[in-house]
C-alpha cells in the first residue's frame, strides 16, 4: 500500500470514530432541549394540539346560522302559501275590493258614527247625562219582563172568552219574541257603540248583545198587535206608534244599540207579528190551555 492510501485510510477511520463519538452527543443535546422546553410539559400540551371544541362550536354555529337563515325563508313560504290558499271573498277588501264590500263597510262606518253621536245619554258625563234616568225608564216600557208579567195578570183577571183569546196569543207573541231575539243575539254577538253593561232585567230575558234590539222588536210587535186586534181611536193609534219609536230611540240614546240594531228590531218585530198571525190560537184552544194551567 502506498503512503497516500495509508494516510487516507487512517483519516477516514479517524473521521468515522469522531462521527460515532459526536452523534450521541447531538442526540443527547436535542433530548435535553426538548426536556427543558416549557411547552412540552403536561400542563401545556393542550396549547400545542388543535382545538377540537372550537372546531365543533364553529361548525355548530355555522349550522345554526344556516338554519336560522332558512327559518325566515320557510316562514315566508308558509305565509305565502296561506295567503294563496285564502278565498277571494276573504281578502276582497284588502286586494280587490268589490262594490258590495265597499258599500257595506261604508254603511257600517256611518252607522257606528251616527250611533255614537246619538248616544247623548250613554253615561252621566255625557251631554244629556242628567236625562239618562228618564230615557232609561222609557226603554223599560218596552222590556219583556213587564209585558209578560202584565199579560199574565190581565189573563188571570179576564172573564171574557174574546179577551182571554187575545191575551193568550199576546203571551205567545211575547214568548216567541224573547226566544227569537235571544237566539239571534247569540248568533250575531254584536256589541253596542258604548261599553254599557246590561241590567238585571236584560239578563232575565237574555237581551245581552246589541243586534237585534229586543226592546225595538217587542215595541213594534206589540204596537202592531194592538193596532190589529183592538179598537182604538186615532189619537191612541198615533200615540202607540210614537211610543214604539221612542222606545227604539231611547236604546240608541243610552248607547245600548246602534241605529241598524233598532231598525232591524222593528223589522223582526213585524215578522214576529206575522208569525203569530199564522199560529193564531182559537178560543177553544185557549180555553183548553187555561184549564190545564
């Protein structure tokens, strides 16, 4: 072997020994650095790892945001479906008002306005509040309880067949009036122009709501009944018609009914009279009922 080769071999062996001696030292230094690193401690390991909880919360918040964004869209879709499912006559006054709807609403508004203006005795603080008791008394003359009680008293004291026949049919008309008006008011459930609570007599005859006016229907029916079946002088006939009109007007003045309630009460009173004429009980039928009673 030549001298350069021997020198080269010896140098390579030396470098190999030096590398073997230096490798464990570098590894030990690296391990020492890792041990001395504060972030490698157990209490700081969570700082080096990715936050799973944050990712989950972010994903959940994104889902909630997408759901909340879809919620108003769904609500708007359901509203549009409901509006599309509505019948044309339900929203005719909102989108495409018809002539009948406009006329009906206009008349209704006029009725409410005029009824409130005529309710001058609706309370003690009204313009005619001092006359409220007198106006109320006029309305009581058309109540059902006094008329039914008075008819029963006259029927007991009557001794003629013709008088008993008329009084029995009048009693039938009054009972029909109470039942028909109570049923119509229960169906309509219309309130008066003012918040006037019904009295005790109103609760007895179930005259609680405004439409139709029970006092007006009773006054019209009784006046028509007397005009048809009693022989009265012309002044008494005029007074009877004026009494029926004053009874209806008194119910408007105390704020209990609208104008249309009273007018419809007059119409129903006339129709009740026609019904009693069809159901008119003869003298024999009346005597049989009186004997049973």
